[in-house]
């Protein structure tokens, strides 16, 4: 412990000094971000850890990335009281005050704009959706002041599309109004980035296309919205993901981004299955003619296809990052959801149990997505219990009939019947575990 504390003091001094040139200072900040919060966490110095995170936006800039953002979420929760929403409310206050100070001190508009986008994305991952949307509204105002063309507007629209998807996925049910807005923002960003040729804009174009795929896919799932029918929303989503795959191959994107496109295709298969089950779209061949197959059979085929894709993505994300990384967790969510639709309830139970466990570890007990996972898990346990009870009652009724009287048909026949295991409900989370199955199952859809 003494060695760790000395190491922490060394990095705290380096982090607060900032005496070198810009390049030297950047290197020192990066190393401090890679060492200091981890050291302070290891020795339980919670007050110093909170000070490290809140002293500037440096740690946010260094740690908010695909690899480390789960760690950043955990750091903010450490040592915080459970009533403080896992420390995320403190993060919100800290970052909002920092942005306000930047504005009061006359910070350069572009730096303030960049800071707004970064803070909004982090708060979206932390479940602080309303504050994140407010900050993105400020970023949109700054985009107009910057006068740098459409790129600033496109970047804000892209982040709005991402935020609204995560917000909707954390709700009891998808809001058509939110999904129409999220689809509009993704399309707006994509349309602007499509005309830009620099490498960074091409990467942003790929990201915008990915969110188009997810958001229009979800719009298809809920039966369409705005000016888009379910069928048209599916067409747009399919085209967007196809183009996204091409862009990412052209730009030699990292494997994580390639896997992301595959995940999006799994989401689209699932959304199409949901829309087909509701009668919003019909099974069709590639030429547009109706397939000689029932909607029920086509729906099951799509669900099986989605399950295979999510399982593949989960393996890839686990290898790239870890099995409890946010990208892997969204695959766990979708696996549980698909297995419920396939009526493979024991399989669903295992994945739902796993989701609750990892979301508690990574996002905290009171994060909206953890609460959502608990609702789904609790309802699934109850669904299995009732199925087992119905089967038992039917068996008792059949055995009570006189010999030769004919057997009673089994009620609730389900090979998945058995309660499985359980996840212990903790603290305040235990009192929030119930909602209707339709509502709670309707939300998870691709975002972490």
C-alpha cells in the first residue's frame, strides 16, 4: 500500500504541475490517466479519486474511449453513496459546472463545442439522458456560431442519434416520437458526411450509417413512424448497414468496428422478425415478390439468424475487449431477448441472469439499463414459475381422472419449465423490479 500511495503522489504532482510544453504535457496527462485513477482505486482513496476525475476534463478526454469507458463509469461510482445514483449525479454536476466555467471564461467556441460533445456522450453512457440532451442542444447552438460549414452540425446530429437510441433502450417501451427523431438525426448526419472526403469524415460517415441502421431498424420494429412505414424503415436500415460495411472495409477499420456492423445486422434481423410477427411487413423474396412461406416460419428463421449473429458478436467482443465490456454486454442483452422470443426460456434465463450481473458490475445497480435488466429477469423468473405451475396442475388433473376416462391435454406444455436460478436483488434495486412484460421487453435494441 505504501508503494501504491507514493506512486499516486508522484502522478498527482505530475498531473497538477503542467509545466512542460504542449506535447510533454499531453504525454504526462495520458500517462497519469493510465495510472493514477487505477492506483487510487486499488488503495481505496475515494476522495482523491473523485478529485482526480473532477479536477479537469483531461481524464474524461483520455479515458472516454471504446476500451476504457467502462473503467471511467466505475471510477465515478467508487466510494459514492447508493442514493447518489452510483456517483453519476456527481459526474453530471462536475462536468456541467466545468462547461459553464469554460463559457464564462470565454473559452474558444470550438474547444467548448468539442467538450460539450464529449461530456454529452459520457453522460449518455451514464444514463443521465436529459442533461446530455441539454448539452447537445448547446453544442448545436455553438455549431451555428462556429460558421465552419455543415461538419459541426453533422457531428452534433450524429451524437443526438446515438443518445436518443440509448435513451429509448433504457425506457420501459420505445417511444415512436424519440425513435423518429433519432432516425432523422442519423439520416441528417449521414447525408452531410456523405459529401465529405477527408479520412475523419469518412469514419464519421460510417458511424452515422451504423446508427441509421439501428434507428431505422427499431422504427421498423415498432411498426414505423413519422413519414416512414415499417417496410420503408427496414429498407433504409438495410441499405445503411450495407453501405456502412463497405465504408469500414475501405477505411481499413479496426475489428471492433467490423463486428459492430455485424451486430447491427443481427439487430435488423430481430427487428424485422418483430415487425413480421405484428403483421407490419410480409415475407418477400429479393425481387420483391411474396415468399411462399408463412409469416410465423419466416419470423422464426429471422430470430434464429439473429441469435447466431449475436452469439458470434459476443465471442468477438469478448476476445477484443472482455466478456463484461459494454460492447459485449449489449450482445448479452440481445441473446436473452431473442431466446425469449424463441420460447427457449431456460437459455433466456441464463443470459438474463448474466446481464444483471455484468451491468451491476460495470454500470452500477441504479443505472437505467441495470434496472431494465432486473425487470426483465424478474418477469422471466415469474413466467417460468407460472408455466411450471400450470404444467403441474394439468398433470394433477389428468392423474385424478378415472382409468379409461381419456387423458387431459397438457396445459402450458413447455420443456423450458423450471425456475432456473436467481440473482439476489440488492438495495433500492429490489423495489423497482416489476413492469409489464411487453413494456420491459420492448426496449433493449442494440445500444449498450
